[in-house]
C-alpha cells in the first residue's frame, strides 16, 4: 500500500490526504496541457506579429501618403510616401502640427473635416490642397478616418492623401483640347462660308453680268435678223465676245477654287504658275522666288493649304502694302516646312489691327491664320509702319492631318 494512501474503517482506500501532492501521472497530464496552451499562445502571438509586420509593411510602402495624428492634430506617425510627397523627413515632421501642410485660408474647412472624424465619421475622396516643405501647393484627394482603442474610444486620426497633380493637368489639357477642337470647327465653318461668299459674289458680279450681256446681245440680234442682217451679225459678234470672256472667267474662278495643275504637276509648279499670273495682273511688283524644297518634301495633304496661304498673302500684299518687291520663300527646317511671304511695303501695326472691333479688319490675315491652325501649323506676322511686312507659316511634316480642299 502506497504511503500516500490510508485505510479507513471498513477497509476503504482513499486518495492523498489534504496537503499531499497528486500522483505523478496526473501532474504529467496537467503539465502537458499547460505546455500545449503555452504553445498555442506562442503560435497565436507569432501569427499576430506576422500579421502586424505585414500591416506595418503595407503602411510603410503604401503608394499614397499616410499620416497619423493625435486628437490635437499633432503628427505622430507617417509612411515613406508621406516623406516623399511633403519633402519632410520623419525626424522633421513627427511631433509637428498637421497645419504645417495646410493652406492658411483652408484651416477652418480642414478643422471641420477633422471634427467629423472626431465624431466617429469618415471623410472619403475629398478634393483639397497640401503644401510641401518648399512651399509647392498641389491638389490632393484626401480620405480621413478615426482610429479607436479596444473600448471604441477614438485615440487618433489617420489621413491618406493622393497627389492628383497629374490628373488635374490631364483634365486641364483635355478641356483645352476640347476648346481648341471647338475653335477649329468654328474656324473651319467660317473659312468655308467665306470661300462660298467669295464665289457667290464673283458669280453674281462677273459671270452673271456677262451672261446678262450675252442675253441682251442675242435678243438684239434676233430682233434685227430679218430687217438688218449686218447689225444682227454685229450683235452676234458682241455676244460671242462676251461668251469668250465668260468662259475665261469661269476658268479663272475654277483655278481659284482648285487649280488643276496642283493635282497634275504638284505644288511647286502651281506656285510658279500663280506667281506668273500674279505678275501679269500686277506688273509693277517684282516677285523674288526662293524655293529650297523639293516636291516630295511636301506631303499631299499640305499642298493645297500651302498654296492657299501663298495666294492670300500675295493678294494681301498687292492690295494693302504698296510694295514693289515681294519675296516668296519655301524651305524645310528639320521636321517643319516654313513658308514666308515678305514685302518691302509700308507695313502696319499688327497689334492695332488685331484689336479692332470690326471683324473684317485684317480679314485676310485671319483667314490665313485659321487655315494654318486647323492643320496644326503656326502663324507669325512681323510688321511695323514703314518697315514692310513678313508673314511666316510653319507646317509640321510628321503626322500631317488630312484636310479638305
């Protein structure tokens, strides 16, 4: 019988008396259970620390700037992106007020948003502004929310800010692009209507007048045919002369609308042809041609526009400059085609003409500018009273857009 056991009357055996240790087997079982509990707790702690490490890495390496502030607005923690965005190191920024990163005029609004967080509400995707260490103000998209302890009491406020400077720049470029597109569309319509108006006026004044004269001559010849054949013949000759003038005028108008030579032979022969035609009409003006490009240098889509602006620039010079010499220059400069029409006339104040309220003031210059800008080119006028005028056009040669004649 074990020394830990004792016999009571009736022969019954009992366990250890009070104050005596349990048997070794029971102690082993209890110890093993305690070890298992300890192992489970260690595993739980290791798992918790692993998750904490993962969350800490997410915090440190997040792509957006994250700050944690106490209830007074003092910064107590920040991630790497916050250092990069604001230009402040951790040592410089931690312990300082969040106001350091705000515009003074927006303090009140920012504190209203903080108050929402202190009341347990979140602020999501609010567009605001931040200021970095060097005074740069940049737009941000801000999210702020409260951080609570185990009892639910708010201890801190976390703010996540995304720098949306690039997004805002793209939005601005998109709006400007849409505005330019509307302007180009408007200018295209105005240029088309101006061309139609010019054709209509020529049809009425020139072709219409000639046809009326032909009609009158034919009616006169018909009336005189029986009584005076010689007079009738004279009327018919006059009608034939008017008809020849009309045919000639139709060809001139057709050439002005789109000369066939530009499709048959190209831009440079067309420019030469127009210069000859111009010289016949304005014999007192000497044209100096300076062409330093070859026909293949000019894309097909640019040829009609280049021809039009040279045509308009020469007409402008003949009408307004009083010049006796005009230089026409074409040259290739890198990936650009440069066209320049320069005269030695009286010149003018371009800025003053541009400011005039009358829409028809400088209409020829406006028409040229619009033609050039529609295809992405640039337009420049250099002129002062008494110095002559230079009109310069620059056309991109790469990715030239398609345009209508």
